[in-house]
C-alpha cells in the first residue's frame, strides 16, 4: 500500500514536471505588451508593475516587456485589438475606446454623460454587464484579466473657459479615432478632428488644434498639458476603463500554475492601478489644485450646466444605444440606479 502510494506520487510528480516542461518549452522569451501612452503616470506605471509581478509570481518564466507610446501598432491605436488577435501583441493595458471600433459593446463607456461617478462604474464592471463584456472580448480572441482605468475624460483647450455649448463654437478639438467621439463633439457644437494620440501631442505643440479631452491624472498631468492649454473643464463626460488583457492564443498556451500566478498579479495590479488613476480626484481636489498651480483655469461644471450638455447629446445616446445593444445599455442603467441608492 505504502509502495503503491509512493509510486503514485513519483508518477504524478513526473507527469506534472513533464506537463510543466512542455508548457515552458513553448513559452516565448519575451511577451510584448502594448500601451498607448508613455511610461509616466498610472497607466504606464501599471503596465510596468504588472510585468514585474508576473515575472515574480512565475519565478522568471514569463517575461513581459511593455512597449509604450503605441510602438506596437505604429501609432494607430484603433488597431490594438486586431493586432492582439493576430498575435503581434501578446498583452495589453488597453483603452476600451481604442477597442470600441472592433467591439461595439465597449462604446457603452463612451456614451455621453452616462456614468455619474466611480461607484456606478464599479457596480457595472462588477456585475453582469462587466462579465458579459469580458465574454464578448474573449469570443473575439482576447482574455480580460482585470479592469483598470484611464479615468473620467475632461476637456482642455487654448481658447476659452468652456461652460456652455456655445463656448465650444469654433473650437477645433482633437478626439480619438472612434466615431462616437466625433458625434458627441459635433452635437455639443465643437469642430472635432480625429487623430492618434502620438500625432495629437505634436498638434497641441504646433497649435493646429485648440483642444482635447482626456483624464486629469493619467494623461493631462503626465503630459503637462498646461504648457499648451490654459483652460480645463471638469465635466466627467465619458469614462475610459482600461482592460488588462492577454491574447487568447497566448493565454491558452500557459500552464494552469502560470495562469493562476498571472491572475494573482492581475488582481493585485488592477487594484493598485484603479486607485492610482483616482488619486487626487476621488474625495479630494488635489489633482485639480495641481492644474491650477501650473497656471490652468479650471471650471468644474455644476449639475445644471452638465444637464445642458447632456440634453444636447441625447441624439448621440439614442443612436449609439442601438449600436451597443439596447439590453446591455438598459442593464447598465439598472446597475447605475441601484448603485446610486447604496
Ligand atoms: O488617445 C487618447 O486620447 C487616449 C490616450 O486617452 C486613448 O488611448 C483613448
């Protein structure tokens, strides 16, 4: 009996060893991770921390290298998801906006003035809608490991303080290359132009565009946008979650132990990253104070001022709800209402 037991243990150890070896033999020496922005700030830093944690928890077996500033997709950020599917990109800390041209459902987060606060966003991500979205992306070849965050998108420009739609008149605003953004800014009365992020940074310097919309902590501060734009409008008009992710083909090649180790790293980093993206914004004015110290004039819109913009963009909501899926939008609305009562 004892002998049999020892035999079984030896066999199991041998079997697991062989399985492990087969897996690691097929591992790549380097896994490429895509990030649209540079290494500074919670987005870029989140990617570096994830790579470090995966290395640590897999005892050096899985080596992820972050490629910043859109290097892996040669600047064209709406290609990121497709390149993951095609095996060019292995991992990504990717914006839902950049993937939304491929995955229509992800436009949910870009519906104008839809998510009132972080609480409602967290509720939607943690509930059935969040799970459904991860299922949809997995069916298209990418595994979501955790929700991270770029943040609520605010507006900056070089012309004037924007408080009412009329203030946007004639302002040439760079928006990301996803059609809902063009629709929203047209509806609000601006003159939107879609541009990749890399190009946009030079366009701000050259003054060929007047404004842009991005989160304060993750993008406006790390890129010192006060050097090019004097005015900031805080209106939380869209939220931009990031998805920490891996191509399904790559994921399926990892051993069960390594998958567990990667999930551990992903859980840890998602928590850290979301918190860092909200630092100085949630229950604090530190981030906005920072903009003011650097010479910006910051306008925080009141609920009544926001309502004027929200009413203007109602046709965008109607059009895009159909694209996203009426049921999904209704389910998210129900989660948001429930979160408001808590
Ligand atoms: O291009 C942008 O505005 C950015 C950096 O926020 C995204 O990747 C969506």
